[in-house]
C-alpha cells in the first residue's frame, strides 16, 4: 500500500481503520496467493503489495484457497502484538503531545483490530493431527532401513542420514528444528546422551532461515544401540563429505552444508510417495505426536500416576512444569482410553440380545 510505517508513527499517526481492515482481509489467504509472482524466494524479504491482492483474486479465483481459522487468528494476534510494540517503541522517542496522540490512536485502532480475530472453537477436534498407529510406525521403520529394497533413496549417505533423522525423531519426540540445530559437540562421548540447546542467531549456522528450539534446554538419553548408530553416521558417512567438516551441525546435505527445514519436509513427501499406505498427513511433526502417544502407553504400563507422567513428559519435551501441551500430542491415546471406558459403561446396560 506504499505505507512507510516508521515515519508515519514518528508523526504520531497510526494505521487507519481502512488500512487495518485490508490487512485483516489479507490474513485469510496463503502467502503464495498474496506474493508477487515475480518475487525471488531466495531474496531476503518478500514485500507484498496488498493493492494487487484483489486483482489476483479475481483473475485466479480457482487457485486461491483460504487458510484455516486458527491460522488466521494466530496471524492477527501476532500482527496486533507487533504493531502495539512498534507504536510504544516509537512513541518513547516523541514529544509528550505526539506520544499521547499516538497512544490514544493506536489503542483505539488495535482494540477494533483485535475484535476481528475470529474465535477458534476448542471443540473442533475431529480430524486433528495424531501420531502414527503402531502398524504405520512399523511400516515406516521398515521402509527407511538403509538396506531395504524399496527405500526411496539411492545414495548410501542419504539413506543412512534419512534413516537417522526418522529414528531420532521417533526416539526423542524432538521437533525438526531441534534436530537440525543439533551439533556434534552436543553429543556425550562417554554416555548415550545428547543435549538439545537453544541457539538464537548462531554465527556458525550459514542457513538463511536457522532452525530454532522452541522449548527449554534439556538432556535426552538414547538407547546405546541408537547412540552407536549416531557415531557410525558421524565417523563413517558424514566424514566422507569433505565440505561438512567445517560445519558443527550433525545433519548435513550432500554438499556438506547443514540441512534446511524445507529438506526435512521434502524427505517426508518422498516417504509418502514411496509408500502409499502411509498416512497422507505424514510429516516430521507427526513423529512428535507418535512419541507422545507411545510415552503415554508406556506410562500406563508402568502404572505412573497422572502427576508423575506429566512431570516426566514435560521434562523430556522441554516444556515448563505446568505446561498443558501434552493434550495436543496425545489425542489418539486419550481417544482410545475414552472409547474403552465408554464400552465398559455400556456393559452395565441390560440390553437383550436381538
């Protein structure tokens, strides 16, 4: 829209209601439907001209899809928080009169803006993401075996690396960003343990979009056999990629550079294509759901109390002690337990045989 936001804020003026409404409208659509077709995705920033949105929407209606309500709501909350921060930050540099004008104007505008955040029902859980069933997990592990004849990759290094990626995701429940952020120095050479550490803007990471760790730092223990597989990958496979020696990251691409987030996504697309029987929803994050569901099953077998299970899970996943994130990742287990209890209750009904 040709708005240079900071100079406007320095004049004590905020975005108008019409401008904010157009911004609300834009958050309903995917980025690829709003971006300039000629934009270079390798550039540092893609600037979207909102005036072109309506034109593109009319000319390519059949290709334009809206995002989910939850995604739009999240976008709007982040935008509101950022604009509020920017107004406060800029206002601190202004005279008292301009600062007061900006404070009043931005406060009213953002109140109206936030009122347009769509409500997201917490009851709409049908179809929500779940972990893999045991049979699908077994099928996946069999498929990624480096010696499997139907393994979708040809090169030995790629087979070993991708096998290790899936195994570590299933074994630890870590996010793809945490996996890609792992450095060789995070491995304990004396015991089967690794450390997941938050590194913001790491100078040794050459990736334009650096993978990030969203949770707390933590130490994760592995089975000795898995840890030996990690060191075998480092000493016998990764070592042969000469260019990789100058990078500390554990997981690297064929050219030696640290693997990107998009490459992880591509791996799971290739897995879905290679094995049509796998769920179409299979992604790296499904591995996290799978780990949490298996964790619940093991906690039940060990007879752990809910409080002990919650504390143990939060520690392993790097969540705060009072985090309720587990509810997001244990839907399949909770559904199964609920179904079992429901059937038990039905046994008490005196229903004659038909």
